[in-house]
């Protein structure tokens, strides 16, 4: 891949200025659970709003449809890009505008890694994701959905097959400020040594984001309904290699932190922007934060 819209030296300088967790690709999975289960979860109709996003110089990430012609994604996918193509349900749609969160400064640790893609046409067959606006997600189980590289917790990311996968993880950590960035560690089913946050027992379909998952969705469930709670931004490692193996950490930014900007930017938001607010605040208030301290974290944005 190469940036077509800026000088290569300038682009390298831009990357060098970021304290990286790794950009997220598609998920790595438990080595003792079938890949087919992760693929089946990713293709659940509840997550139909998640598609792929390819920017003008060829970098592929993800995006989530939040209104008929608006896609929410990660701002780092817009670096050096002039346009993007969003593909969902087998059809591709071209952007007419890429809008980064005004607070985005290239630092994935400050919760500002949000971008909006305005599409040139509306998507009517696919319902937009409903947004979660609660003030707390800690302690809830998140379902992380994206496309890209995969592998297992033993190998880290290895293979790019373009399949949509989802994994689940308890949202039980953060990088110092739970209001702007949250985290979930990839617990090892064979050992407790890789645990970073909360309980060391992994969920059945536990996993970790990997390159290609950038801009993918983090969903929480209430009854039979899933709500979009966050956007995948990075992968981090405590004193190790952020390669999406056991012990690595998926970092994501909560949608609630930028709701005023989304509402001000999207002129025709889906009704979910209005209907979920009260429920989410009530539900989130019931949760309790559990976190271990992090001293040395190496992190990378989740792009290949």
C-alpha cells in the first residue's frame, strides 16, 4: 500500500508522530473454538450495518451504517485519503465527503478516533445501527464485528480471507479514562498468565481485534436488540507485541462521547439517536468498573 495523496516522507512523518497501539484488523479467535462460530456470529442480521470501507489509496477498514447515507468509522482511515468506498450487502457506495471528528489529532489514546462518511446515495434495504448513548459500558459484554486478518490467540493475526467475523469480550478495562477509550483483553483459555483486566476466564467466543477491523462496530445487547456502543480503533500489548495474540487488548472509543458531534453533523439521523438515550443511561448506570493498572503499553492502530 502507498499513500497516493501526499508525499511519502510526509506520510511517514505523520505515522511516526503517533504513539501507536496497533490499528485493528479482523479478529483473532480462540484456538480451541471453531472459526465457523465466529463467522456465523459476524453474519447475524443484528450486525448487518457493518461493511467494509476502502479509502482512496487502497487501505481497507470497516464502517457502520448509522443513517441511510451516513457511515460511522475510525478517523485514522482518512489519513491521506480524499474519498472512500463503502461496501455492504454486496453493493458498493461512493463517498461525497469524509468528515473527521474535530478532536482527532492522530492520537488513538484520547478517544477522538471517529470519522463520518457521507455517501452519495441512500441505502434503504439495510437498517442503520441504533446508537448506545449510555455513560458507562464497563462490565458489559461487547460484540466486536469487522473484516480482515484472522488467526488464533496462539499465532496472532496471520490470514486475510475477507470474511466477516465477530467475537465477544467483557468490557472490563480502559487506558486511564473510561469516558473516552475503553478496552477488553483477550484471555487465554489455557492459562491465567495473559490476563490484564477483570476475570481471567474467557467467554466462549472471546477474541481480539486485528488489522482490518479499524472502524468496525462494538455492540451491546438489551433483550433481543443490539446497539452500537463503540468504534474499534486499536490493539495494544502490555510490554509485548501487539499482534492480536492472547493477552493483547482491543481498544475502542465509545459512541456516547461524540454524540453531540454526530447529531450536529448528520442532518437526518436514524430514530435510534433519539430513542435509546434514556434506556442506555439507566442500563449503563448499573455497571461497575473493574480495572488493573497498565504501566507499559505498546499499541498499534487496527489497519493492515
